C-alpha cells in the first residue's frame, strides 16, 4: 500500500509540474473570499481517484475536491484520504511549496502517508512502525528540547475574519517565545517538515482530514507526537492539530489560546 501511495502521488505530481506556471486565468476559480480552486486541483484528484480505484478497488477515497460538494465525513474501515494539491495559492503564485498528499487511515488511525513536493523533487513517505523517509533517506524529528529554541510552523484559515479561533492571537503569543515562526501555506508540507526535523513543531486550526492525514502519519513514523490542541486524538476530524518532536509538545499546547468553538 505504501508503494502504491508513493507511485500515485508522484504520478499526480508530474501532472502538476506540467501545469505549474502555465495556468490560464480561466482555469482558476474563486470559491470564497480568499480560497480558490484550479483545473490542476481537479485533474490531479481525478488521476488519484482513478489510479487508487484501479489498484485498490475495495478501499474508498476521500478527496478534497469531491468532498467540497458531498461532505468530508470519514467512513469506517480503511480509507484513502487525499489532497490532490495542497498549497493551491502557492501553486498559482509560483511559490514551489505545494504538495500532493496521500494518506491511508483505518478507523481514524493513520497507517501510512506520502507527501510529494513536485517542484522541489522531494517525496516524504512512511508510516507508524515502518519508519519515515525523504526520497530514500531515513528521517526523524528534531532533538530540540525547549520551546524557546524552536522553529514552528502554523497556518491561517481563509475565513479567519469570519470564525472564532482565528489563530491570529497565537501568532503574537508564540512569536515572542520561540526562535521563529514560519507560515508555509500548505499543512501537508508543514507536517512533512516536522517529520524531517526542519520544523520543531506545527499547529493549525480549521483544518480538514485531507490536510493532515498523510502528514500526521509521517510525524508519528519519524518519532514525533500528534494530538488535537486539547491533547486528545480528534486531530483528524476535529479541525485542530498540534504536531511536534514530542519533547516540546506540551509546552506548545500550553502556550496556545484556549479554543472557543472548535
């Protein structure tokens, strides 16, 4: 299954690479005040669904684009959870931090994940009990022990001016305590970077299952820790996640603003 996920993610990535920097204005659709979707997103998901359906016909596929119309509930049993293009705005703007994300979960438990960054030629893959890899190199989370020494990633919801728990206060709270913050624009990339030790931790609010399924599997495979913000296991469905090297996990969770509505 891991070989299948990697092959499909890299195949979809080749399709994205062919369209990177070549999208026409008519191929970009605005679906909210800030959110967009492109013809590349849809073509990538169609390819992933077709290939996974062909080689694993009994396993359902939950993908971002189809779920916009039909809902994002994760069914029981084994399920592929995919984001065909995480970091769409980066993709449109010519910023190479975008990814294909393919995860496999069973009853909400991560089994494996692949995060492929086609513009950078990087593929992160692995799963709990199987180890984690960047291309063919084993990776692990960082050894950073203190929040004050940490480089953290986070993100902001497109509807941040319309929802509680907008995460803006956390930027101010953490900005004065940590070494620095990064806002990369793709949660799958953030999580892969935690798994590889580039980031020491990551948190974000208002996320969907396809944003985190693959990346969370990688973090756990690389020796890190993943919870929801309250310290529980509702990170796949609950809309909020904290991922870290484990050493500074509780300090990071404790520094965040209490959730109001999520």
